[in-house]
C-alpha cells in the first residue's frame, strides 16, 4: 500500500473519531467528503434556530426549480446557516437550496454547498460590515468573504452563500 493511501485512510479514520459528521479534505486531488443530510433533518435544524424558508412553488421537490429543497444539503451548509443566524442576530429566510435550476459546478446548490437567503437590511449590513469585500464574481455579483472562508454574493434580490464549512459552529 502506498504511503499516501495509508495517510489518507488514517486521516479519514482520525477525522471521523475526532469530529464525527465532518468531512476530511485530503490532498489537492482528493474529493471533499461532505456529510449529506435529508430535507427533514435540515428543516428540523432550521426550525430549531428560527430560520424560515419559502419557495415560489410552495414545495420541496428537489427536481422542481420552483421548489426549495434541502435534500442532499451538506451538513456544514445547514450549520453555516445556523451560525449566520446566531452571529448576526438577523431573521433569515432561505429561498433557494439544493433544487434544480441553479448554476452547476463543484460548489453548487445541487451539490449541497449553497443556500440563497432573502435580502434584508439586517443581513446586508451584517455581511458588509463584518466580512471582507473580495470583488465581483464573473457574473458581476459583488462578493464578501467571512473569516471562515465562506463566500456571500449579492445577487440583487437575494444573498447567494457558498458554505465551504460551518463557519465556526
């Protein structure tokens, strides 16, 4: 067995023992092992933190773009939303989850890394006054980066947030 394989296996085992439910990032070529959760688990977590959600279609079907689904959401993304809620003190309403219809990519809505939050003065002021402005995204959306590395993009009608981790949960 190659040394890298042994070290990767050891890191996964130690990571699971020391931080259950948290994925381990190996080398530059290793895929991030994210813990996926169900829609029911996510909604329970959000309810416990007084986070609301809504959809234009009033549904939660992952395969319907007018729904807001949390099926296959990364645990770290759900925890990141909870961290945002507690740190900011702002009311949060999630308007986009893992449903189809968003842009594709590794760190996408579909893959569980992103959530959309409805705009409010409280959230906007918190993001702009707490995080570092990092310039505009390819589509022109201005972006701010948290100290934890999560990225908040102002898409005009909502905040598009990429959770690389739980933000200090």
